[in-house]
């Protein structure tokens, strides 16, 4: 299922203020820092379960207490509502662990 690309005037600052837009790569990026590896892994587990539910998976890496995330919709070759939905969910998951 192809997702609709976000409008050119989409307000990233209002919708996902902690994320950084990289227009050259059509991605949004955020680094999450936790107290320790256990919290980082708990966060990643919540995100992975949700990603499977919505069939939208992040590009990410983990180093001890840090999880770096880049989101884009590869099939649409740009940012879509799924990226915003995933970013907002990740923001909430980070508050839960």
C-alpha cells in the first residue's frame, strides 16, 4: 500500500518538535538517550512491536544507552504520514521506559 507524501508545507516543528528533518535524504532523525542499555532495549522492543503492527520499520542503531533513529517511507521515496505516526509513537514510548 503506497502512502501519500506529506505536503511541502507540513509543520514538522509543531507535529514532532524533537525530530530533525534532513531534506536531502527525505528522512526525519532523532537520537534517544536512556539511563542504561536495559531501558534502551525496552524502548526498542516497544517500537519494534508497534512497527510490526503498522508495517513500518525504522532505520536505527543502538549503542549502549543511545538509540539513533531515521524514518522515511522507502516505497514512497519520501516522508509520509506513517513516518509521523511512527515518530509520535516513539516519542511516547521513550516516556514509558
